[in-house]
C-alpha cells in the first residue's frame, strides 16, 4: 500500500509515466527530479503519511524503494 501511494505521488509530481516509477528507479537520475522536486515530494509524503522526514535522511533517499522503506520503518 505504501508503494502505491508513494509511486502515485512521485508520478504526479515529476510528471512521469507511472510505469517508470519502480522500486529501483532513482529519483534524480531515472525520474528527473531536482532538489526542488525532492523537497516538495518530501512535504507531500509528510502530509500523506502524517510523519516527519529528518533532514539527514533526505540525502539518503536515492530510489523509490528507499523512500518506501523509510516510510515503512517509521510507521511501525
């Protein structure tokens, strides 16, 4: 369920084909995100999942899978 929500948000935000948004897709290299896209995406994810993403974690979130795993580990 988390993956579906995350992939939908990413596809909308980056205006990419949802089929390109796989767990292994890299946000910057594969999906064309820039730092502004990533910040807006993080804010959208925080709203959607009612959580805070630590600033230190943002640089670690390289792939869609990284984002999904991060959210899942914090939802407990």
